[in-house]
């Protein structure tokens, strides 16, 4: 799974435009193939800061998403920001791979001389 976290600070005078535009983009993205979750959060201390959290099953699903018209419209919203956005990608390992890593880590720990 791939998690994309995008933090955006919207210009106060463009907040309404941003909200009206992004509302129409949420549901179409949520029904795209491979989209696990697509949520927009508003900061409770600063109403102009938003965090978009996307969860995708595979990298291929995410790549298909960034080629959609909906995504191109989303990129247009970046002109409404008051400062550069902050973008982070995280990969979540499948459970079987995580179990293998934990097993190897414990094995390594037991092999250390005391």
C-alpha cells in the first residue's frame, strides 16, 4: 500500500474557491480502481491549512490516478496556495513481508553475543 500525504496552506482569500473545487474531486477519486481512501482534513488551529491523505493499493494504481483529468484539475488548485505544499510518500509492507522482517530482526538479536 502507498500512502500519500499532502499538506497545503491555502491563501485566505481563495479558501472558498479551494473548498468548492476540491469537494467535487473527492468522490470521483474514491471510486477509482485501487483507491483505498482519499480524505481531506482541515487543521483545527488554522482553517486555511488542509491535509489530503490518499491510500492506494499499488504504485500502478497511484500512477493511473495521476494521469486522470481529475488529478490535472487538482494540480490547478496549487495556484491557490500561499506557500509551497509539503508532500510525503510512504509505503506500507504487506503483512507477510512485515512478519518476515520481524522474524529476521528477532533472529539477529538472538545471534548477538552477550
